[in-house]
């Protein structure tokens, strides 16, 4: 089977494919003694340590690299289910000759109550402190060993501004804020279709969802086991259902949002007349153009690519702030992840430098760090400083 897979990969690499996103790659090695899970809770089945990171996993990936990947100039990213930071180092340490990076999931579970029989649908409130501590752990662990993926949305995740933010009154500010959090970090940002125009979760009754995960969970949790009420399940799906990322791309304000002249497989998000590519391109202050600026900054400033990461204000419930430092340059990223105005109390070490604003979602042009900065709801900025003793 492995040989057949390598032949298929070679076929496509020879035709110019640039790389591979490897679905559930962490499960390709099985525990062939087929051990049973032991659990004391009420879950009817368990997904855990025996589902991934099997005994020959890294042997197989190194073989794949040797037989195919190393022969081409390609990019590789693995969907590494069940991986912690130590496992991620094995995947991404260049000296091990495996993959460039992996998708991790820990930060996507911060709004889930763990070990519940209701799985991902048993929600808890968004916790900015948990988000920044989780993402910081990955930033720190892989800083000089491997490489991170940076994402909030994909085909298996809902729209981040609907899940953790304000997708109504502060939609544009909120979308730019979450984008700023990611694009200032070390790693490769992944932008999911529609994220760059601020698409939101859709508004659908339960019967209109097409995802088998939702249908099966409804039958099991609401109808059969009765561990959730229909109302609680509906609220959870409205926040976390995968179909929110699978509605047709919103190109314009015409029929079916310009996606097709026929009938799409799912109904277009009803907000398509307000949120679409045409509108974004016509608005100089749009989310789309903000993403372009973020990408431009990453190409222009080595500190964003290579700089060491350090979290600031670790236990602050509103701010996600951090610095990056490389060859005498410092980058400051500060984001107010709340709907309230807030005071950013700058740590003393930031007061020693002069900061120039690179980008702000509130058009902040000056940055006077004198101990505190008044910041608006979902305000975000990036600023850069040249250290006094820098010769670079």
C-alpha cells in the first residue's frame, strides 16, 4: 500500500504539484495488537491515544520523505490529529526529514468542555487567556526546532468571528483583529476561503445542515441518549458546525452570491448581499485589503518571519499581545479581543524603545507608549522598533 501511495505521489509531483496537505496523517500507523480503551466515564466510545501516533508513524513518514518528498521542491503539511508539542517536534524538525509543518487542534478546543459524552458540542465560553496560553505553548516549543501552522478557519471549523467574536456591529474590526493575532506569529498563516472578506456563520434551521457529523450527533445525543436538549444542540451547531465553512463563496450580491447559475449544494449565507468579494474590493478599508497588508508586512519584515516570540500580559482577559525579536528589530503586536474599550498597560521593557506603527485596524498612526494605551473594541496594531544598539 505504501509503495502504491508513493507511486501516486510521484505521478503528481512530476506534473508540477507544489506540495501536499496530508489528511489525518497521524493515523497511518496502527497498533496491530488492537488494544481496548479503558475509561471510567460515560462515553460510549473513545477517540484517544490508540487512534494516532502509532509505533511506526515516523518510520513511514521518513520513508515517504526519502522515496518522494526529498526528490522535489515541495511544501508539506500534515493534519496531525492527537499530536502534542513533543510529537510536533518529531514531525517538523528539519534534521528528521519528515514534514515542513503540521496542523494542530489544541487551540480549536478551548471552547469545548473536555471529557463530556457530548464531545465538541458541549461548549464553554470563549476564553482569551486559554487561547493565548495554548498558542504561546506551540510558538515557544517549536521556535527553534520546527515550524507552526497558523489558522483559525478551515473546512472543519466555523467562522472565527461568529464563534469567538462579534460578527455584527464589529464584524470588520473583529475579523481584522483575529487576522492580526495570527499574522504576527512565527509560522505559516493559512487563510480559508471567505475568511479574507469576513464571512460569517450562516443562519440555518437544523434540518438544513448537510454535515453527517451534525446529523449523527443529533440522532445520538438528542434523540437516542438524550444527553443534550434540542435547543442546546442547536445553539452549539450555530456556533461550531462545520457547514458554516462550506456554504458557497460569496462573490457578489447577485443570485446565489455569484457562485453558480445553477442550484448550489447548500444555501448561500443570507448575508451575501452585505458580505461579498465585490463589496470588499470597492471598500478601501475592507478586510480583504487588510489581509493584503498583513501578507505584505510578512514579506517585507524578517522579524515577522524569523523573530523569537514572547507573550505579554499573560493573564489579561482582554489583550492578546506579544513581541517578536530578530537581529536588533522588535515587533509589537497588541490586540484587544473584547467588545469593550481597554487600557493596554505596556510592560516596562517596551518603554525603552521608540515604536513606529506598521498597521492598525483603527487607522492608528502614532504609538505613544508611556505606560498605557487606550484601545477600542477589537482594536489591533503592529508596531516595529529598531533597538538602540542595533547594527543590522
